[in-house]
């Protein structure tokens, strides 16, 4: 229920009768419904299911990370989808030793970061310790306001080191973005700090990982012995992330949320972006696999052993040529090269001196891609093209000279946005006007401005500036408009025809899967265009085909003309997509699209859905075409794009691919016909009246096991993209979140040993009598004032 707003709080809507309470104000779209945080955590809890759980899942676990703010009392605060403490939600598939049956279990746990532990020990804090990303990107936020929010964080961090604190805040990461596996460790990630080790399958927090070891992996005695051994043998102590950073060493620990693990060598590549020159550093961590993790593939085993013997490591090596402090979320890595993206989206506190917010997008500047050999970031070649934003890459692979076999170029598939609208929409903020007009062909110029994935505004082009402001600030919003803020509304593409379809195809605002080919010999971008017109985000490929020419890319899309992320709404996924990327790339290379904004496949989502539901779609996509084949004359027979549309009212989260046991496992396999033999795992939620209040859009209390809303884990046949082979019924809902991974049985078994895990309340209250009395009273007063 909404709480009435007192008259002194500013503008509000008044009821028509004095006997009726104040009309409730709409909540932030990313703090309500199934976006709202859940504070109920469960240990491994048995689940029921329907269908047949594939044997390939036995003793493995699917885990997804996401934002879940523990301090959420102030629903009118600045808030952003990317804010909040990390919460891991997993489904484990243990095998019953007596019956051999797979018995799924659900578990969810907070990532016990310094920020989380400090927040739960300070109940007087009503909003998160860190300033919201919405505050940092808001173009109308005053410099004084932004600086005060940052100063509040600084004061709370300093306070955490003083007597009476249970947890000093040494790292400012919330570890809420992704979870990956490397060298016997599951690592929760976020680019504002180092990775955090997690123990599977219970999702306990082990400790921060510094590039050499994680907290609680070694006892204090072992650490002292290592130090003494290094002194005795006069050898250099193993380096850790940020070790040579001096006073800004904490910045050098900031690690991308999307590190890349080579499926052949086991090396993990990472970059570290910060505010200080050289702005981006680069690290490579080797695989030091214990015997239980040595691959059965002879070629892979040989490379693993060679790499393990060398134990070659590179930490915090500067990438030369980056133009400034940028918001960098992802990058590309092939078997031999790495691609850093220097895009015109800055993340720099010094922007305040220029009258700009700390996070600012400048469409007048180019997008720059730095390509360099894996072990030599100093030998970077920079490529420039039109301004854009890229938050996720799908895959990166090498091209070779047919005569010499040398690497001649690097290819990359990425989800390209033509503006930074998503950054603002996820904070319920109207984006600023572009600094220059969009360039387009004559045909494109006359098209209406409609955004298929991340909308700036509602489709009504006549809306006033007042109507385009945040629903949280618009006092004239009607009750019906309030409901729209909570519901996934929009016209489905199958209702469009004629010019409306053309408007959709040539949308000025795009979020599409793009192909880039960087020619290392000519230092030119030979190809850059979209594979398809349909919106596409949260991409992934089969794990053992990463860094190779993977044929299929899986991702998320929508069946509506705009993705529902206009102001007061929120991004939701009701279509999962599988693209035959290699076939579409081959078609584009053979007949290149005429411009950067053009596409290879110009079908709308309605046409793709119609093709996916045609009778022949039940057969394997790999049997309908081979890589590089021309498009069929009948678009109904074109299976290069397959889409799985969820039933009305159901919404999905990012899917992850799990190979079937019958499919090839070697990453060097040239067989693409069986590459899609496997399953997609994803969480699904039904926004029915039983699970969401139709008037407020709120879920029932999560603390009530009888009334609380519940999610499901769906297992989809990736080959036909239509058969849901099993549905696991979870004991509670899983809020719409970010990225996840599949951890096979060998990963769970192969985890490194540990001495303990982090726990709430492990830290001392203080030093005794001296911490009580006036000091604790003053401390409580400061926390209460800062809120």
C-alpha cells in the first residue's frame, strides 16, 4: 500500500472528497512489481516440477545475479535498475543417490559485500550507501545536489572505520551484475570493485578475490607462511590487483562485470576502468587447474597443462590511447586479440566542472574500438565510427589469411544502441536532447521516431514536455496512467501494416545485434551493420564456442513496438530469440547493407514469429540451412531467426545455454549442425492478478509463504525453440535481474577449498565501554541525519 504524502512535501494530487485519502503517487517502475526487491532468503529448498529434467543438468546449478537493494524504505528516492545490493538466485539439480532422480532445489542469498554488511548493521539508513546511478546521469540534477550525495557516501565510508562499526567499507562494489567461473572459483562481479568469490551450491559469500586468492581461502597462518617463504627464498610475492596503484590502488581493483574465460586455455581476461589515466588497464589470469578439472580432450588438456606450468599472469597493464574516463561495461576477446570499446559515454566526476552530470553521452564524438594482441595491450590499433552505446558483446573471433594462416582481422557481434537512452530510462529519467541531429538517408529521415527496445518517450509525438517528465514528478497523472506505469503495455507488431511496418524497420533509435569486422592489415572497419531489425539484448552463445565462429547467438527481445521502457514503465522480455549469426553474416558480406544503420534481415518480429510458428519450424534450424546459404524465396521458410514467445502475461529473464550430452564438446569442433543441441535455462514470471495487484502493480508480501508471488525456471529445447521440456516451480519470486551462468557438475565438484565464509554479524561491535555513551549517541545521530 502507498503511504499518504503530507502536504508539506510538495506537489501532489488531491482527492475530490475530503473523506477520501490522498491519491497514491506512482512508484518508480524499477522498484515495483517483480522489479521490487525481495528480502526473503531461502537455503536450498526442494521444488516441484513438471516435464522431464534433462540428465545433463544432474548435480549442476543455474545461478543468476541481480540488483536487490536492502535499504528500500524511501520509494521516492533516486533509483536505477543497476543500483542495489547483489542477490544470487539459483536452482541446483542434485541427483538422489538412491533413486537416481534429479530433485531440483531453489536457493537465494545476498552477496555479503562490505556495503551490504554495513547497511544491515545501520538500520537508520533508509536509502543505499552509494549514490544512485540515476543521480549521476540526471541532466537536471544540480552540481551541489550531486556533490552532497557523493559527500554522504564518503562520510558513511569513513564512519564505517570508526568504533561501533561491524564492517569497514574497504570495497564499494555491490557485486550485483554477473557471476562467472574461473579456476575453481565462482565469482560475482560488478565494475566498481574486484570479483567476490561465491561457494556453490549454497551461494555463501567467501570473500573478495584479488587475482591471487580470495579471502577465507587461506588461514592467517598460511598467509604468514607464504610471506615468510617469499622472504626466505628472496622471491617476489605474488602480485594482486591494484598492488602498484599507490593512493588510487582501490580504483585499479575495479574490474569489468564481464570477464572472458578462454574455453581452451582457461585464461581469464579482464579490464579495469577508472577515472585516472591511463583510464583502462588490462589483466590476464591463468588457469591453474587441479587434476579433477583437466579436460579429456587431448588438445585442450595439452594447452591447459602448458599454461598451468607457466603460470603466466599479467596484472593492471595499461591500454594506451583511451581518450578519457568512460562507462565501460563489456569488451570483446577472441583466441588471439582483445577489443576495448572507447565510446562517447563518459563516467567522470570532473564533468561537474563542465556543467555536465558525471555520466554523460556526447553523440558528436565518435565510437572508438581498440584492437590489440591478447598479451600486448601496448600495441593497440584504434578504429573509429559513428557514435553509439554498447553494453554487451555476444562473441568475438579471428579471421585468418587463407594463404598464410595468420590472423588478418577480428570479428565482433555486439548489441548496439544508437543513443544512451537505456541509461536514462532505467533510472526513470528523460534523456537530454541530442547535441547534433541524427544523420540518415532520405528514406530514413521521414520515418517516425519509435524505439523498439528502450524508448525515450511514449509513441505519442504530441506529448508535452510536462508529460515527458518523470511520473514521480508529474502531478497531473490520472489514476489510469498510474496503472500503466506498472503494466507491460504496447501495441504488438502483428497489428502493424504498411508504413507503420516501415517506421518500425527504419527506427532511428535502435538496439540491434551488430556485426563488426576490424581489418588489422588496413586498420579499417570493413563491415558494420545489423544482422536483423528486431530488438536484441542480453546475448550469449554456447560456452565452448565462445571466441570461435559460433553459429548461433541467443538473446532477449519483445513482441511490442516499444519495449515498455518509456518514462514510468520498465523493460520486460516476452520473446527469446535464436539467431543463425554465421549465415546472416555471410549474407551481409556477400551483399553488404548500404549503410551503418541498415540490416541484413529486415523482417519485423511479427514476421519472425509467424515463421517460427509455421509447420516446418518444428524441424531443426540447422537442417533448414547451412552457414552462408542465401535467404529462401519464401520468408516463411527462413529459419535464420527463431523466436519463442511466452504466453500472454509471462515475462522472461536472460537465458543461458546448456549443451546436450549428445552434442560435440570440443571447442575446436567444426560441426555447426549440432551446435544448438541443448537447452536454454531462464526464469519466468506470470504477471497475473493473483501475483500482481491490478491497481497498484505490487506483489503480495514476500514474507507470507501462502500469498507471496512465485517464479518458475523454464527449460527450453534450444534446437526447436518451441518445446518447454520442464518447468520448475519455485517457492518464491525471482525479481527481474541481470546476468547468470550455468555451472556444470564438474565445476561444482572442482571448487577450491576454503577456511570459512562471510557472515552477517561476524564483526565486533567495538572496543567495549568506550564505544557506548556519547560516541554511540553521536554516531546514531549522524546516521539518522544522513538517512
